C-alpha cells in the first residue's frame, strides 16, 4: 500500500477506526483536538458514533458504558483532561473493561502550556486514579509505531480485560510523517468470546449468567478476591507484554534511556556521539507499564553509566534507577517546561559525564 | 512593483516551508521583504518559531498577537496593514491550512483589490500525498472552498507533493499527473513545482510537459527538527 503523509492525530484516529473502534467520546483540548475533529467527520461515514461530551468526566463514563457492551471504544484527551478522567479510568480498570485511552501530553501542572511534555509519566504508570491498578501503557515514538501498536492494542485490551493507555506527547499528534495504514478489519462483537459483556439478556436465559459490569465489592473477601484476580492479570502482562527498542547498546559505555519523541532526539545524539568516537547507545521502553526492568538491567550490564533524558523533571528516571538497582551511576537530563531537550544538549551532557567515568 | 505572494492550501501541504523559501530567496536577491504569519489555525510548528533566522536574513516577520509557540488563542495583528501600506519589493503571506485557515484573508479583501494588476499571486500549495488532497475531485473542492473563504481568486497552483523524510521524485511525478488534471478541469495554471533539489532535478529530467510544471523551485528545509532524522524502529 502507498505511503501517505499524515498528521499524528489523523493517523491515530484512522488507525483506531480501522481496528474496529466504532465509538468515540471526548472533549476538545489542544494539542489533540484534531482527533475528535477527525472522528466527528469519520465516525458517521462508517456507522460509528462520535459524541462530544460536556466534559472529560462524562466522556470516560460513556467509554465505560460502551465498553460494557463489548464494543471497541476510544477516548482521547490531553493532560488536564486526562486528569479529569482519572476517576472513570479507575472504574474501567476496576470493572475490567477493555478500552483505549489516549493522553497527548502537554505542559503542566494545571493548565500548563499547550506545547509538548512528558509530565504525566507518573500519572500514567504509578496510578492516576484510586486503587491498586495498572493500565497497559504504550509510549510510541513515531506515527507509524502508533499505528502499528493499534493493530494489537484492542486485542490486548480484550485479552486481559484492561484499559490500554497511549502515552504520547503533543509533537506526536501535531507532526506529520509518511505512514502506511492497515486495512479495515471486520470487527463484530462476539457474545461467545465476551461472556462478561452486556450483549443482551433474553427471556429463558440463565439468570446466573447475566453479565454485570461493576467495580463495587462491599464484601471485603470479595474485593480481595477481585483484586487478586487483577494482580494476577498484571503479573501475566508483565511477563508477556514488555516492549522496548535498543540502538547501538551492545558495546555502549553510556546508555541513554528515553521514551517517545525524546527518544528520537536521543537517537540523533547517539549518532552524533558515535561520530565523535564515543560509545553511546539508546534504550527506549515502548511499554512504560509494564516497564522493561529486567531488559534494561541486561542491556546495561557492560555499560559504565546511564543517562535518562526526559521532557519532565525525571519521572521515568525512578524506574530506570529501579532497573539499574545501584549497579551503575544514573544521571538525568531534561526540561520540565514543555521545552524539548535538543540533540546538542544531550551530546554536551554525555561529554560531561564521560569526564567523570 | 510590489509583488505579493499568498500561500494557501490543504493543511500540511508545506505552505510554511515554502513561504520561508520564497521570502529567503527574495531577501537574498536584495529585495525588501516582509513575511506574514497569518496562520490562525495551527498552534505547533509555526513560522514564528523561526523568528531569529528570518531577522538574520533581514526579513521583516509579522506574527500573530503575543505569538510564540505556546499561545492558544491567536489573533491577527494590526501590523498586517504594513504589507499593504509600506513600500516592499516582496511580501509573502503564510496562511493557515484548509478553507478554515484561508478565512483569515477575507478581512483584507479591499486591500488586496486595491493592489496594482499583476501584483498579487494567490498560490494553492498542493501535496497530493495528503489524504484530503489526494484526488482531482478533492483538490477542486478544496480550491473552490478556499476561494470562497478567502474572498480571493487562486491565480495558480504549486506542485509541492512530498512525503516529508521519505520523499522521492515519484511523489512529484504522481502529484504532477493529478495537478495536471486539476489544471485542465479548472483552468488554473501550474505556476511552480517545488521540491528538494535532488528530487526536483530527477523529476525535471523525465521530460514532462513544462506547461504543467511552471517555474521549478529547489527548496531548502528550514522547519527541520531534532527528531526528524529518526528512522522508525519497531520490532
């Protein structure tokens, strides 16, 4: 299929649709307003539903409703909007509802700025809403990668009955790249495959098999059992779903860790450092939950130091340190005001670290 | 005579990059040049982010009020009037994408109409690799809508077909075929064909009808970012 030049927002929206999403609920917010805009034009064309809710709180609860029927549903927002959604996200996690949520991060805290940031890493992987839960969280670094992840995101969400989160930054949605779109899949709700879904209760059906979507377990034993089930699912995901990319790490003295757009800049820095004869490499988590702890430890076993680069105060840095577990020095470089680190800055930081090794 | 170029077109067709190229080339010829960022639609990747570079090239840049890349509500500054009132050799308008973006021009209808005949070129920048400008029908519709919203007649088209980092001469060729049809149907001439020099040269060597090529412009990329060199690496 031919390549087209697509904006991240358009491509992500189209990829969701091609993978069966027929419900979009959301509320506009820069830098992802083009996603609802695209959905508003596209959903009616394919018999789907686009609904602009009165707020992000409503939108995520509409997601809860649509996901309960076994349909493929998606919502998108940017940082402040995703904060508003947290209660509903926790409910979706608690009720084990498969759905896809996009956070196109902008500067924070509060209203912050409309420019790109990675400041919601903690919110994405360390909680966000209440309770012991996780979201299967992907941090794509290119538009094509986001499209590719969509080809299995709904499958994973349904397999584990878990909300999937796309953690992107504003640049991912605003930039344009050449991409190849997958074909439209023929998705239909299969009540047999989703006995948990509220697909219709007919007279004569066994009342015991009635699907109930719920996150309330008043009885503490029942809640414990429910949570044990959730935790077992998370352990299974940790064992099977970790994704990451390595670049020139085999002989690297300094391994840079970064995710999303920042990883691209870091990759340019690695190339520049290599050209100067410095053995630098890049480790890029594609899933930030589950975080590739073991893999990062393995990749860095012959390295001398690790540099974590982020467009935040150093949030993934904590996971990087957990992975390295004190074996190597771990340094950090970044900005937390929606200012992207530059190739030159990363190169300068590595050169400075090199002095100390 | 003052020459005024208004670049409109489908969202993502490459207007900003071309506007910079038009302005820089004019300034390098020693012309007094003004460049106006009239993009009221997009809040990322704006001309205004290249303010320092344009100043160094002695180009006067007019940006939206309080514009920096972080502003959400854009408004047209009074300073736009300088494009019409002052004595420039070359004026370039970088307009927002789609009919929505072209809307910002409507307010200057009387100013545009007061220009000398032949001073104004309203150019539709076309990139047929963009999904919403990928067919003759789509381009014709966009063209009609942009004329209606901007209250200006498009005087010609620019074939700027590209795939960003994955561009080759094949893109210019495919764009040529589609834009040629648009030109035959609408009577709008193809005034320019633009692209990076290496692809443009290869395309020109293929011997297509010059009538649907217009003036070739070898462009430099000024809007390049630190992350653009990255090659997709999903396992």
